[in-house]
C-alpha cells in the first residue's frame, strides 16, 4: 500500500472524529442553554392534542391560571379558562427509551458481546 493513501485515510478518520466530537459538544451546549432559559418562566405548555395536521388544542399555564387555546396555522384563539382542579397533573419524566445516552449504552453492550 502507498504511504500517502494510508496518511490520507488516517487524516479523514481523524477529521471525522473531531467533527463528531464538536457536534456532540455543540448539541449539549445548546440543549443546556435552552433548558436554562426556559426553566424559570411563568408560561408553560401543560398538554397538547393534535386535531389535524395544522390544528392543535393546548392547555397552557400562565402564572397560576390555566387556559385552553386553539392553535392553527394562521391563528391562536382562547377557548376557555380552566381551574387548577380541572387540570390533571401528569408527572413528566423524560423517557429513558429516547435518551441518547441509553441508546449509546445499548449499542456499546451489543458491540461488546
């Protein structure tokens, strides 16, 4: 084999690994920034139900009030206000099945077998 071909191959592999690392770091940074910027707000989307491809009904919390709104492609309309007793609290746990870390751990375990 030619030495220059091996050097080019190793350079491409190195650049690929560097690009993957930079992508991972950037994604983690942006996710952390967005999580922190929206963590202490007075507005929260409690639940969303899709009616059609471009129409949704949402329950949002604004301060201590809950409001049902209809969201479509061109407009947002208030449907009604809800009391806190009307809204069922759903414990929101991040799905471990969709966690990137868990998926990578499963892949690593599969490769070690």
